[in-house]
C-alpha cells in the first residue's frame, strides 16, 4: 500500500448516489473483458448534473472526451457518499477512471464496504466538511500514516479519521487478499 | 449495560458473550441470498478468487431467486438468468427457484419470508440493498456487494461492524386510513436519507404489535432508504403464528434489554398521523397527501417488495371495489403466491382479482417489474414526462424508467384513491 496519495482533487456535493457514479444502463458491460471494462471508467460520474460537476464552479466533466481515465485521482465529497443501490460497479468505475482515494464526511454503508472489500478505492472520512474548502483541480496529498490531507494549492492541512478496523483489509488490497494473507482461505 | 436485539444476534453469530457498537466482528452467516442481477458477477468473483478449489460453503444455505429482469426480450438480462440456471444445475443447488417452472416465486425478499428462510435470531445476507426486509422476523438481515457475497459463498463468514441502534416506538391504534407505508415515510421525512447510516432501526410499540407480518416488512424494507444497516422487530405472537403456519418451529427469540443503549429514540402516536407521500425525487421528500392533492397523474402502480404484498392489495381493493380507475393502473403481485391469493381472497364476495379487473387495472406477472425501471419492454415502466404515484420504495430520477418522470411514493390506500380520481387524493375521501 502506498503511504501517500498525491494528485488532483475533484470536488462533489452531498448525497452522491450510485446512479450518479455509474448509471444503471451501463451495468451491462463485462467486468472481466479489459476492453469492455474501460467503459466503466468512461462513464464514471457521468450522471452528476453538470452544474454540480467539479465544485465550486461546476461545468467540469470528470472524464474528457473519449477517455476512460480522468485527470483527477482524489475525489472530495460531502455527506452520504455512495448512497442508493448495492452495485459494486460504483467503486469499480472510479478505480478504472484512475481514482485512488475518496475523502468524504460520511458514506453509505454498502458503498464503503464495496470500496474496501473489493480493493477499488480507499474511502477516507474527513473530520469536517471539506467540499467547500478544497476546489476542483487543487493539488492535494493524502497521508495514510498520519491520516491527514494537505491542500498544496492553499497550504491548508485537515485531519482524516483513522481507517480503524478496515486498515488491515485496505493494506492488503481487499478482502480476499487479506483472508489469504491471514490463512483464512 | 444491556444489549439490543441486534447486538445480541451479533454476539451469538460471532460466538461472543457480548459486543459493543463500533466493534468489527466476523459473523457466521445462516443464509446467503442472491438474484439475477448480482448473482452472475458474484459467482464470477467466487470462481476467480477461490480458483480450482472453489466450493460452496453450504449448498442448503445459498438461495437464488431470479426476479429482477424476468419478462423481457433483453438478451443481456436473459443471459443472466441462463447463467444462474446453469450454475444451479452444475452444483445441484436445492434452493434455486427457476422462472418458467412451478418453483418460480417472484421478488426475493417476499419469497424469503414465504419459503421459511426468515428465521428469528439468525443472520441473513443478500446481494440486494432491500435485504433488510427480513428483519421483520427478529433476525439480522442486510445487503452487501458482490465481493462480500462471493466471500460468504466460499467461507460462510463475513466481517461487519456492530451498529448502534435507533428505536422507533409507535403508540396508539392504527386508524383505518394509515398503513405501515405512512409510518416509514414519516420516519424518512424526520431523519432523512442518511439518518440511520451504519445503524440498526428497531421498531416497537402497540401499533407495531397490531400489524401483520406483511405490514411489518414494509417498515423494515425501507430502512435502507434512511441508510440503515438493518431494521428489526422483536418476535411476538404474530411472528410465531406466521412461522408456525409454514412449519418453521426451531428458532431463538431475542429481545432488547431495558437498559440497552440507543443512539436515539423516536416516539409517535399513530392516531395523530395523516396519509403521507414522498414527493419527487427522494424518499425523504415527505409531505401530507392533502398538501399535494389534485396533482394530475398519468400512471398508478401497486407492486414491489414494499407495496405488492397481499395486505397492500387488500387495502387497495377496499377502495377499488365497484369503482373505475381514471388513469392506467398496474397491479404487480410481488410473488406468485400473492398472485394466487388475489384469486382466493375476496371482499363482499368479489375476489381481489375481479375487483381490480372490473376497475380497469392491468394485472402483471410477479417480478420486480417497473420498480427499478428495467429494460425498455418492462411492464409499467415510466416513459417521458409520466407523473406516477407508486407503492414502491425509491423515487430517485429515472428509478422507474424515464429520467423526466415524476414519481410520488405513497401507501396502497393513497394510490388506490388517486387511481379512482386520476389525481393525487387523500384516501379518507373514499373510506
Ligand atoms: S421489487 Fe424493487 S426494491 Fe424490491 S427487490 Fe425488486 S427492484 Fe428491488
């Protein structure tokens, strides 16, 4: 597991549901075919209303043109991130688009579990509301050891909640790796 | 300090004497349920991760219901059911309920109850967010993604964080114009869509005691709409009677201790409540029916695991007897058993089925149907700028089909009253 995640922030509002992350109509692509898999990255966050896409100003699509990778790799959200259905394609599509970490005030339980257990992205909880402090495109750095996020564009540093009981699963890269490393399977 | 029912079940399933909220534990799973949408990817992960030696931990405990995308020409949807059928054949699964056969059941959460998989004191996981429905039987039930389900399929175990509990007490006698749906819409309005995230929602009080199991399942079903991990109702004579009828006799009953810790408590008097709706586009956008009365409708829908149970149809039929609907109205029995009951149950000597047919409703085959939109040939699906009132559970944009449509969620009484008038109508007008 990397000790630091460095990259550009993409900022979203509250209650980002799984349909905004990956709309139901796109769930038909195979997840094992590498070419079809790219579609998940291409359509990641495609249902976020354009005025909410890339806060504070909006109007910044997460994916440009035909790409399946985004130039942003750290998502900063608000409360109740990932609410809605149990679809695991939601954290998967963020991973395919190149996202390494999500930082949000709170998560819907199933999205949080799916992110950790599938080893797709690391879901960090912030101790305070950050989606009105960090701007889309800011250079940010998440430090896993000290549980902090630094915004190099503004010079501010904010506390994140320690990963706690899921730390070991995150470190292993998912539930199956964790279970193998601990001789559970 | 005492423990809540949910904590007691967690302690039992993790072989501990006590657990505390926030603690992560490994649970022994009693039943794993999956369906046609999440079953195939779950099986794919299970095969990939366990490889050659992939073994189902206990075939008796794996239950599979095709129910979501059933009556459609969509080839991807049909491919999913084919994959399940092939898997069930290859592994000789005893609990696969194939479509097109006598065994076909319909919506998974209702079928779990009817087939006796809901056993008090046990732990049930399902690859569907509404798996929380089963909590009406005094058990722990919750939804998970495909990776977690694949892990359970191979090991019979999964980690889970012990939730804090919120207690909802409903006092008073249920007025005839109030149903369980109004109660859960009230809660959603009060605590919003993330008010119970990572928490257990425990229901109790005189009004809950007077409800049958189907009404109780309406409450626990929509706990996920508040972000809840699970909903739970303690076993009482109503539960025991239901279980006895279907020969489920071996189970353990748990009750919350007097001094159990609750994150928060809410108390309601049902006699003071009014019929409610959730306005577009969120289940917590609650309002009184009387405040939106007169809203013109293009479709009415009575169905799904939330509002397609026998009791829901009994409520609706009470109003629709001898009436004609003014807008297209769909009746979708959640299970094949309920479809049969529509023929067997009667009001004033007329079967529910005849009441609906005479009123001009369209009766569809049992499945999830338009509750989640589905492929374009799904019956009841919203199109273009439809304005729909529905007994289902979610009204996010596009959930029932068209992103341009407006969906109001309400009780079967309110939907039936609105179907008769062609506009949103308070059911008290017809009672
Ligand atoms: S009826 Fe609707 S909510 Fe219930 S399982 Fe089917 S799609 Fe989900």
